[in-house]
């Protein structure tokens, strides 16, 4: 029986959903609930695209909470200053939250929990972000796994808790304090560059569940199809996982229990997310520093003209350009193309992976500090269990293999849409009459190659020799 006098503040962070929300669920059973979202700009690792996505999802989540009798209050500033004010104003005797694990936040929250507990506030924290807390899977000697396959095998032996039931009703405390308006958190940019994204991405947990169900029909093709950017055989759940509109546990249980098809390749990919957080927890420097020490001495280049060509999708390599333009237009990029574009930046252009990672964090709506650092270090060769440095993707061969008919390229690089299949991956090798027939003038309609593959490959390998 709920104690109707007790007011519980639930801190809302990466968990904008009613289903499988342990903090909200347990609070709803114990008293009146005040969900509170505190934006701390100084800690925000997210860039412009993710903030836009967050704003849309917060709007949606506020409506969902109101529809079940609750509310969502907003405030901004440092948690340690803002939360005590709310405890005082509302007379709350408890604070619940689902743990988050970005560098800085986890330690901050732990200290806050100690401080509040010592003042007699009932603090309860829950796992709502990952399949298992990131410290749970370690080697038998307690040290963290650095090899993914071993981590995956170990995690698969564990019981993953079932999602908690959806919260269907809330009782809100009667308070005068209204907090800030969502718009006062300034998550939206002043210039409305996000119109295209608005047409593509539907916010909220219903939209996430719709995507989950749609992907359920494709999941048996995932192992074969996931590397082909034009095929669409991947879940596109990452933007929803990044802000917690869907819980990773419910995705896991949906595919391991409800669908009797071959789902393990997908589950294996999903578990990379937990692995990334485990690496981040044990090596919190990984968003900035190479995990392999020797890479600290690597001599990077900083050619601004190359950088501009990469971010604008004007490198002369169609698959790279298609990926970078997809990212700019949609806030998303297919995984295989993330690998190709990141490899091109770090190996063909020798631009530091940290600079590319920062660009991705600013432009991806699924920007996730753990997955992003893991992805970039993997591609650059400086991470644990990485692609070896000497394995340098040939963008033209990758393109021919994974976008054979050039469908993906034609979608994002429309000036090449009339190029014949034979030359769509490398217009720079097309005879003059082919270019003319396709209406492409190199250097005018589409750029010349900014670097030659063979020469760039040799330069990268020579540079690597220096630190080997
Ligand atoms: C350079 C680089 C940067 C990346 N940056 C991010 C990022 O900021 N945010 C992000 O969520 N992912 C990132 N990834 C991982 C991966 O590209 C995306 O998770 C995936 O493309 C999202 O699409 P999806 O949801 O359709 O994935 P699916 O293929 O359907 O996979 C389902 C889920 O599994 C997880 N997952 C899949 N692949 C990976 C992976 N390689 N590493 C970690 N988790 C994975 C994701 O949560 C994903 O949503 C990056 C990869 C690279 C190579």
C-alpha cells in the first residue's frame, strides 16, 4: 500500500519512457512522484543534433507523463545545487534514479547519493541504461575484459533481469513550484537547420516500439544484410536507445524470447553497447586518449582543407561523401559507412580520431560517448580489440562490395545519379565521354580525389612504422 504522504523525486536522464523504467516504477508504488529533468550544460557531452532530439523527446515524454496523471519538471544547473532546492521546496523524503555512466556523472551521482543519505533522504538507484551494470562482467581476477568476444560470452551466461511493468498511472504531489519551461533549457538551436530531421525521426517510446516491431520482420536477415547501407536491414534503434525512449533490456528480451528466429547476430551487436560502457567505466580517459599507449606518439596531420572536404562530403570518394552527407542531413549514418568514413579520416587524411569523434558527437542524434569513442578507437587502431592499423579500408572497394549498384551513393550524392554502375564508385577513373554522358564535370559538379588511395595508404603505413 503506497504511503500517500511520501513525495519521491525521480531524476530523469537517459530514460524518457514509461516502460521498463525501474526508478519511476518503484517510486509509483511507494508514493507521490515528481519526475525532474535537470540540464547541466557543463556536463553535456552531446552536440547540437542530439540536443534537438532530446528536446523533441522531452516534449513527448512530458505529454506521456501528464496523460497518466503525472508531470515533468525542468530545471538547469549543477545537480548538487539544484536537487537540494527541489527537495526543500517539495518536502520530498526520497530520490530515485536510474544510473547513468558518462565520465563525471557516475561519480558525481554516487557522491550525491552519500550526501543525501547522510541527511536522511532515502536514495535508491537502479539499472535502467544497460543490460547489466558496467562493473558486473569482469575476468575472474576482477580486471576488465579488453577483448569483445570474451566479454560477450561472459555476459551471455548471465541472467538479464526482465523489464519492469509499464507505469500506467502516477500520483503527482500538490506543489506550486513549476520549474523552468523546456524551451528555457535552450536545447534547440536558433537556426532551424533540423527541418529534414524532423521529417525522418519521430520522437517517443511508441515510435521506438514501432521501429522494434518493424525490425522484428527483418531480424533473421540481419547477419547477411546489416553491412549494406541501402538495404535497411538494421534496427535504427540507436537514437531511441541514446535517450532511453526504449530500454535495452526490453529490446534484448523481445529478441531472445518472443521471436523464434535466428536473432543472436543482432544480440551480439547489441551487447557491444554494454561492452563500450564497461570500457568507458574502467578507462574513463578513452573519449580523449588512445587506449594503446604507443598511439600517443603518433604524428597526425591537421590539414584544414582536407577536414572541410570530409565534413562537407566533398572528398571525391563517393561512398565517403554519401556517408558524410547522410550524417549532415539526417543525424544518422549506417554502421558500415561510419567505419569507412572514420577510416578515411584517420588513415587517408591522418586527421586525429578525436577530431572526427567530436564531429560525430555534434552531428549524430544517437551521439553516445561510450559507443562513439569505442567506434573511433576501433577504426583508428588505437583501441582494445581494434581493427589493426595496417588494415586500411580501400573506400572504392568497400563501396563496390557494400553498395554494388550504387543505390546508397545515388541517394546522397545526386550529382552522380546518372553515372553508370561501373564508375559510380570511382568517377575519377571514368573516361571523359562517360562523364559527359552522365552530366558530370569533375572539379565542377563533383570534386577530384583529394588524396590518391595508394599514396595515402603508403603514407599511413610509413607513419605507423614510426610508432610500431
Ligand atoms: C566511428 C563510429 C562511431 C560510432 N558512434 C556511435 C554513437 O555515437 N552512438 C551509437 O549508438 N553508436 C555508434 N556507433 C556504433 C554503430 O555504428 C551504431 O550503434 C549503429 O550504426 C546504430 O544503428 P542501428 O541502431 O540501426 O544498429 P543495429 O545494427 O540495429 O544494432 C542495434 C544496436 O546495437 C548497438 N550497436 C550496434 N553496433 C554497435 C557498435 N559497433 N558499437 C556499439 N554499439 C553497437 C547500438 O545500440 C544499436 O542501436 C559508432 C560506430 C563507429 C564505427
